C-alpha cells in the first residue's frame, strides 16, 4: 500500500469478533511464562510502548492505559467523595492501585490477584504502569482467589473495583462476572460505597455482553450506570458499570469536580477532570437501548462467554 511502512515482524493478533482481528506490531518480547492459570507475555510494541498480554488478549499498555485505568477508578472515587478503603480484584499491572492511591483520603487498599507470577512480571517489567504503587504502605497485596477472599473477609470497603481479565472459557475469570459474584461484592460494600467493574466492549457488534453485565448488576444493586472510554489499543470502545445502593449522579458540575480533585488527590490525571467526567457519564442512546433490550442475567450456571483469544506469531 502506498505510503505504508511496516516495521514489525512479530504480531499480537487478537480476535475481536469471528470476522475481525486487531493486530499489534511487537518489536521485542520482554517476558514469557505459562503460569498455572494463563499464558503471559510482556511485550514491547512500536506505537504504544510496553504491554501485558494474557491468553493472547491485550490487557493494557503504557501508551494508552490511562484511557482505561482512570475511568475504571475515578468515577467511583468521586461519587463516594472521601473514600478511605478500597478492594481491588485483579489489576496485576498495578495501574489500578496507582490510581486509587492518588487519593489523599485513602487509608487502606487490598489488591487480590490469583496469579502471582503475572504480578511479579508486571512489577519487574512495567514500572511505568505501577510507578512503585506496590511499595506503598497502604497496600495489602493478596495472591489468591477473589471468591475465597470475598467469602471470608469481614471488612467493608468504600470502593470495590473488579478489574478482572475477560471471561473467556479457558481463563481464570470465567465465572466472576455473574449475579452470585456481584452479590458477594454487595455483602462487603460499606454504607455509601460504590462498586465498579470493567464491563467489556461496547462496539455495536459485541454490545450484548456489556448489556448483560449491566442487567446482572441491576439484579443485585438498585442503582447501576453504564459508561464508556475509548481505549485505543482495544480495537473497541470499552464499557464500565458503576453500581451502588446510593443514587448515582450522572450530571456532575465540572467546576465542583475539579475542586474536589484538586483538594483530595495528588494530581497527575491525564484524562479525568470535571468536563471529561461529565462527558463519560452520558451513556449513548444505542447502548441504553441495548441494555433495555438484552435483559439476560448471568449466573454461575449460565455465565458470560467472551469471544475468542489471540495469538502471537511472526
């Protein structure tokens, strides 16, 4: 093709639908491990820096991870106002805890990830993402099963963030996008608290999964809101869902949000401010219609199934 210059000879090919593939050019493999739970790569790419790839699926990369992690964290934190405790389920790269720990009000964060080998690799090879957040004394890192922690903890959390890998059948998160799982989250949520989940792609071709996740949350929580961030390297705009026993304000005043962030965080945000938060919370009409029309509730017996994996190949 005229004007094109291909500079990679190794590729991450991720299947988006049965007919669509998103391909990332890789310049170097930094780490590889077949763990007890999944196949892990840490790679360097030509355009978007270093990336974590699990079971062939792109997780996040240094070039645009803020477009995912800031929306995952800060709308819930802002909604709560002065969060002191946070439970993070998943989040191996450490970027989610990095964003939570920006809040001066935060006193304790527990991060639970089932795969310690992935966490170790991220600590070594992705310092740009975690920015030493793993060493913060407010963090308690638990390598273990999220369900076991939820079943045994007696603590209550102001913020619960479900930052789990997509529910592909072979992956470790297959049954953690269900009504039973969300009921466990509700049990350990503090009064006035908020839950947020990564909730899959919201492109028209595969919007049904997101709609089902939102409706599954609605079967557990009285207030649920869908919102979106356009994360470049996912090949699709990405959905999130905020849930609470409290009313969710979807039209916040930008100046008030800017003042709150200036007072209660250490700053450094790239995406989230008052105006961008207001925009992110305005759910597009086609997504609202899909949520209204696709009313499936996912359960342990009928969990969601995310399409496909990916491959790394020359």
